[in-house]
C-alpha cells in the first residue's frame, strides 16, 4: 500500500470516528432530560385548562372533570359540581413534577413498571390527559419508586422516573363538591321527624336542651332535655360520600326530618336506605344557591350521620320497666374528616389565580 493511500484511509477513518462521536454526543444531549419538567408548558397554561381526564382499568375515561359553562363539573356524575380544590392540587402536582432519569423504551418492559396502556391485562398504568388551549398533554403514571413514580409521557416509547410522587383518585365520587350544610346544634330551634309510623316534634326550651311538643306513647316517659337535643355532629359539616339522581333512589317510604333554625330558616331532609348505603335529599328555605345545587339529587352519607339525623322515637324514650335502654348510634369519625387528598407530597402553596 502506498503512503498516500494509507494517509487517505487514515484520514477517512478519523473523520468517521469524529462524526460518530459528534452524533453520539447529540443523541446523548437530546436524552439528557434530568431535571426537566414533565409538562414544561402546564404552569403557564394552568388557568386555561378546560378538562382533565383520568383513565384506569379500561380504554374509556374513569373520571372527566371539565368546564361546563362557568363551573367545573364531573361528567360521570351527570355534570355535578366538582371539587375545584382537588383539581388545583392535581394540576399543581403535574406542573411541578420533574424527570429524575430516563428508563426503558422497550414495550415488553412496561408491565413491570406499571406503564402499559390502561385496559391491558397486566401492568396497566393510569393515563391523565390535561386539555389546555393549544394542546393536550398526556402521561401514563405507573408504579411508585422512591419519592416518585415511573411515567410514560404522551404516546412515545420512552419512560422516566419523576419526583415528587403523583397521587390522585380514580373514582368519580371523590371529585364531586361534597359540601352540603354546616349547621351547629346550637342553631337548631326545633325538629320534626317522621320514621315509618312514628312521628314526633321537639323544640328547644333552654340552651341546655329540648322537650317533646308531641305526646309520648302511653305509659312512656321522655329522656332528659340534654338527651333529646340533636347530636352536635348531626348537621355540622355534613358532606356527601357520593351523589346520584334522586329519581334513582326509592324515596317512596322515606324518613323525613325538618329542622327549624333560630333565624327561621328551615332545613328539610328525606332519607332512604338502599342496600348498605344511606341516601338523603336536602332543601333549605333561605339558601337559593344550595337549592340550585341539590335540586334533583340524592346524596350518600355515612350511616352514623344518617342515624343522628333520623333518630327513632324509641331512642328518645326512657326504657320500659325492666327493659334494657336502647343504645344510641355509635359515634363515627370526625365530621371534619375529608376524602383522601388528590395531591402530591411536598406540594407548595396553590397559585394565587386558580384555574376557574
């Protein structure tokens, strides 16, 4: 081989190596996503978001929280008002999540980290789609790892780990605005209750308690005034576990309770049992906004709250001679307890301008 030919081959080899190094460096640079935001544009677009869908267990969305007119509603609950605070927390968590490192791009590995498409038999993740004015961002959230999760953004093959962790609810009932009424027992002036064939009325005599307006059954004495007073938690921070169309619940033989408040306002509730659930309807004479919200709807509430509202007459009477007293309903959890939050650990304060 001549010296000239050797030099040319050597030069060509050096150029090939240089080009390979260059393109390898570019590919590495393109994949160097550590510290990048999962949704880079979401923080600036959060106030323009029009819908959030959560899909788990099937190809169709499990939850759709979207703008309906001038309010946010839950599509799977007949567009009942949504809990906007939970929505803000989820959007904030998504906008703050950052990529820790790149993981597999091999589809066969997706089930192991829980990022397979929703509806698949094994290793399916949860897809969240956020619709903003100019684009819809999607991500499949998989198994937790460390302080974060495996994720697969968009429809691409590449998976990552992100932090902080992303937590959320996939049941529509957790996304409804669950607030109903918040009335302390001290604000109740009287109550009229009908349960089956029993009817009674009680009214407040002093701050200490209530007395019967109606006659007690023959031969039966009433409990003391304090025991006749509605429980302090009966109407305090009363929230719904779920909502349904009132027409879907049989209120044909419903119990009723009408609470008259000190200011003349009345709160009327009807109650019915359906399996292991307790349902109520709610109406209030001096709260038109509540009337608009609750019209045509029935609400599932904890049984202990139901039992405090619709107290059987027998519980308000002294035991018959030789009979054991009727035990009042056991107290449940604090009326101020709420559903599990849909937020990410370590989330900072919510932005001053909410997405509504």
